[in-house]
């Protein structure tokens, strides 16, 4: 009980919230706080990586160009043709060890059970 209480307080839960919550809700709160921390760490590492990458470039790209993917206003997605979609699916199938059932021999007609 003491460990759960410490974890809840470290995750930002108040004393009153802890005592009103069920163990299940307390665990969800602690897990959500841990996920927020993981995401925040990922953002910081991403920023550090970008800073390092920008340090190595000879000429900085415009900030507007760098931020475009994060604003959801990137270049509009090009529609794929049916042939391109089929090629991608065939590649996934082959990469995962699948068979192309279009090329398989058909089942014998006389062996069907009714």
C-alpha cells in the first residue's frame, strides 16, 4: 500500500484523489503519468537530435519548411494507382512469407462435400 501511495504521489495524484480512487484507477493514473513522461522524453530527445543535425548543416533551412510536417500542412498526398497499391501489398505479402493465392492450383471439383 505504501509503494502504491508513493507512486501515485510521484505521478501527481493528490492525497484526497488517492484515497477516493480504487486500486485499478490509481494504477491507470500512474501508468498514464509514466506514458506522459515517456512522450516528453521522446520530444526532448527529438529536439536534441534536430539541434545536432542543424549544427552540422552548412546552411539552415527556413523554419517554415522544417515545421511543415508538424503542422499537418505538408504536400498533399498523391493518390496511388491500383497497380502501385497491388505492388505494395505483394511486397508485404512476400516479406511476411505469404503465398500468392491467385497463382495456386484450383481445388478439384469432384471432392466437394455438400
